[in-house]
């Protein structure tokens, strides 16, 4: 099993799209700007690629619609909005393959001198500052409506000076790494820079980069670390689903081990558990956090997350088995599940295990519309689902034998 790290980074950069009504492309834009600016400064290719990655990752800690709205509208209160930088730092710090980018992300709204005083290396100071400046440049382009002109093919009407003027007027120029502002002015004078702002152009550029040399070899732990990073982004979106992905993964792994699934299969089902709700990155947070029962329209919005999970995982993974197991967690043996209405003959053992793990953990966790259930209450519901032909009786039988241990894992 392999993960395409370029595609995974692009997917992370798009997480903030889930907090806006229309695509902003902010993350992918900032990544591209960082790469081009580092090239303009004559930096070596590996450092340019690190700048690209920092730009793609810089807002991974954003967790709400209001937060991204303030950031994109240049309404940043450093005392409040730096919290997303701290969250991003913590998530990256906990992911060994991405840890090298944690400190530049932490300081991407700050003065490079403060970053240096905070113990960052010279390279990290440069990376934090280039993200800071390109983040500001993206906002300046929105404020001066440059992106609107580019989107409508009106390149001839672009005037560069207001962009630079806005940037200078709304920034502390001394806060940027030496030489970086002059290089930015040089970069934005080049037509090709602006002509590249079509999402598929930038995405193609990123996909063509050989980034593997910047990361360790793809061991099993590497893969788990990246999957956990995605699960933290998902679980960070709602306090009600905090650690849900991790606990479902642990439950599925435990049940699979008791059912004789081999080591490779247990590892794969653990990864599927970590990633099973990644599609919730595209779910409206008001629906996700609604206090009360969902109406039909809202329930349909929630159901979409499984299709989104399948699409995202197919984009970044090479294992169709893991994609399927992750995306089957709401399917039921009698065909009453969603979104494909699969029936028993279409559901592998691992998919059946995922369904039981997801149901039981959700029952044991506090949700906006109800409190967490006791072990006895949760067991009764799981068994009712099995006797009603929805959950797999064989999986539920094993679950019943180890219910207290499952409850410990789930809570």
C-alpha cells in the first residue's frame, strides 16, 4: 500500500475549501506563490519544494467557517487567529513525516525575527516568512479583485500596483525575511506568474514535483502517521467527533484480530478506520454540530460524506481495498445503508467490521443531539441491528464476547 504524497498535500491544502461557500483555492495558491517566490530568489530546488509544501500545509489547523472567513477577509486578530497556527503546529509535530514543517507553520503569521528568537533555524525562519508574505499576497489579490479578473479571462485589465500597495500598506515590512519583498515585487511583474492562476495548472505543477526525496521511505509507520494526520484534521472540525476516527480504527483493529484477520489485513483496516470519515471535511459544520435531530435535507448532507471519503481516498491511495472498507462503514447487509445500498454479498468481512466499530463508537460518544450511552445501552442497540439484518451477526458475536474491552477502547 502506497500513498501519493503530492496528492495528499494537495488534499490537505483544500481542507479550508470545506469552510467556504465557493472554492477559494487559498492553500494551493499560497503553495504555488511560495514556490515561485523561492525560485525568484534563486534558492535551490529542494528549498523551493519545502516552501511549496509549507504553503500547502500552512492552514491545516483551521477548524471553522468563521476562522477562515476572517483570514481570507484580512480580519486577522493575531491574538485569536494565531490559534490555528498553533493547532497546525501540534498536528504536524505529531506526524513524523511532516514534522519538519511544523515550526514554519507555527510562525507563519509572525515576524521572522521572533521566529529566530524562538529557536528556529535560518531555513525555518525563511520558510515561515515566505509563507507569511505569500499568505498576505493571496489576501491582497482578493481585496484588489485580481483573482476575479483572472477567473473571467480579463488578464488585460490586471493592474499590479494596487496589489503591491495594499500589501505594503497592510504589513509590517520589517517583519519579512531580508530580500523577500524585493523578490516578490520582481515576481509579480512577470506575466507568467499571473497566467498560472488556474487551479489545474497549479495542481499539475505540484503533481509533477518529485517530493519523495524530502520524506522518509514509506514504511508502515509512515503510512499510519499520514493517516492519523488526516484523521486529526477531520476530528478537529467538531468537538463532538473528537478522536472518533482514531477510536474506530482501534476498535476495528481489535475486532479484526479476534476474528483471525492476518497482520497485513489488521494494519489495512486500522488505516481504513483512521480515514473512514475524511469526507466530513466537506460537510457543513452547522449540520455536523447541530444540536437536535437532523431534518431530511440535513441528513442527506451528512450522507454525502461517504462518497466524498471514497473520492478523496481514491485520489491519494493506491489500495482499492482500503478505500472500499473505509467507504462501506454506513452500508448494511439488508441494503438499507448508504450511499450505494450494498447488500450482504457485496460487503467484505473488513467492511462489516468497520460498520460495527463505527456504530458502537458513535453510541459511546457524546453527540450534539444526545449524551453518550452506557455499555449496556450500546450493546443492546448493536445487537438489535444484528438481529434486524443490518449488522453482521458473526462480527457482533465476537464483539459481544469482548464487549467490555471494546467499550474501553471506544471511550
